[in-house]
C-alpha cells in the first residue's frame, strides 16, 4: 500500500510544491489533507508559474487525480478561481480528475472578516495570520456549527444554513469588534454562485483513496504549512489551526491506519518564517538580505499567499531533529541550496543554550514559551563561491556544499535524497 507523505519540517514555505510536483509524476492520486488557502505552493514548469493554494501541486500532471481532503477548510471563491486559472493554462479540470471531500469545511467572507478583526484586536500580541479565515472556520468546526461542502448538494437547505451563519457572524462582528458586518442577502447570492460550481466535484473521498492503495497505486499526500505551525506540536500559540504533521493524513483523508511507504521531509537550506512567533536563528543584517532577496523574482523569500517578506535565519538542526522525530521522516529533500552560494562561512545551529545549560534536543514541546528562552549554539561551516544553478550531478557540487549536506545527515540521522538548486522544475539534483 504505497502511501507517501510530504511534510514541511520548518514554519512552512520550504518548497513542498515543487517537491510534490516532482514526486507525483509516479503517483495516481495527489491529495491535500489539511489547511486552506493560507497555504501557497509554487510550481514552475518551463516559463509557466503555477501558484496553488488549495489544489494539490501534483494535479498539474495530466494523469494525476487531485483530492481535497476532509481535513481541509475551503473557500469556494478561491477554489473556483484556481480551477479557472488551471483551465486557462491548459490543465484539464473535471469531476473525473478532481475530488472534493463532502466533509471538508467551508470558509465564508464572514470568517475572513472575523479573522482580521480578531488579530487586529490583539494589538502588539498579534499572531500575524494570513487573514484568510482559516482559524474561525476551524473554530466553527470544533464548535460543531461549521458549514460542510456536502451541504452544497442540497441548495435550499444550504441557503438557509448560510443565512443563519451570516446572521450570527454579523452579531459577533458588531458586538465584539464594532464592525458593521456583511449584507446578508447579497453575500448569500454571491457565495452560492461560486458554491454551485463545485457541486459536481463533491463526494466521499475515503473509498477512492483506499481503493487506489488496495490496487497498489501510489497516493501522494501533501501537508500544508510546516511542522512548526502544527496546532499541537508547533510554536503555540503562533501556529495554524490544523494538523500539519504526517499523522494528520489518516483523519484528513478519511483513512484507517495503514502502512506508509515514505515520509519526505522538505527542508530549506536555511530557515524562514512568516508572521509573529519565536525564531531562535533569525537574522537582521546583510546576511538576511542575501538569504531573502529583494522580491524582484518569484524565487525570493516573499509569501506566495500574503506577499509579505519572510523572516530569515540560519538552518536550525535542533528543530529539524524535532520535526524528524514527530513526523517519522524517512528522508530529506533540501531546497534552495543555490541561495547559499557566495557565502564564505555558513553558521548552522546545532544546539541551544539557556543560562549555563546547553541542549541538543528540546526539553519541551516546541511552543513559543520554550523557544523564547533559548539562544542558538552555532557551528560554522565553510561556504563556497560556485554557482549551483546549472549543476545536475551531485559529484559536481563543490566539496564544501557536499560537506554541508553530509553535516545535515550526520546531525539528523536521516538521508538526504534530493536537493533543489533553482526554481525550475528540473533544477533538482539526486544524491545517490
């Protein structure tokens, strides 16, 4: 039963989209099992750049079936826009190729308004959400008042549910946040126009995925965001509202526990983060500009979803070992290795210090309170001047670049299988 899982090992933005695109070439199903359009995966094919927020990255392959799992929260407007973008680019989008779980939750304009109002009310303690309504939608799910995609199949009942939802949300916005709220009837009309377009794609997805696994067909499951944003295991409270680790695949796709062939941990060659929260290895000087870029090209460190400049820092192996542990990662895919070219020296965090003590592993779950007490302990590795962009064979890498990869393997106890050296689809080096 070849179930394969791709997870981010950091705070998201590790480059999972292009990894999934590459691995899904041999897959029958590509599936998303958590999150919503707060995720942003970029896939570059020749001169075409696809920025996907809901549809699995592997869907671009013509023989791939795309699945949006029940662990997701879906904004119909975003999804319809994404479907139309793919159609315009020549990608076949049909109910035979794209499946939306009838148990996925829906995001509405009211969720988005509430998300922004709640974060703004926190003042200096803002979490820095994407403002996409993800948190409020998951709150409604947990409170058992959420709207499910399956409800779209009964339009009369769905319209009534929307009216109740917007009326309640308007009351909350007015009373708690002094916001005028939405025009209920107008919003219902606009929302239903998009929702109706999704009807042919909505169904129960568990049997489809299980049938593929039973037949020996590969199912590639894609996590949104990164391990350190996981609601349970991440830098709480500066986290997202879903399970971003490999364990979420079973509930997020409606599967029972089954064998997993591989868990691929996608790791940037340095560290980035969007939004507030602790970041032990964060940089603020010229090295930060060298790692982030200026925003002049899509490869620079600016959010696919938000457009915000990402915070950047040196690779943190304490947190990488943590991510490997809680995901059961079997191999690593290192991205953006080319960005490190030109640095004379590359510090890597190998431990933390707190007071007089040094820690190679976390004492507590990686929440904000525990991470804020630590300062990083660095080991400086030799840099390299060679441009890696055109290299396609690992043996062509300069010795310091290979030493950097070997150092990660030795420190983490997990093999590095592949390394990306540029944004192009084939700018990937296999480490044999």
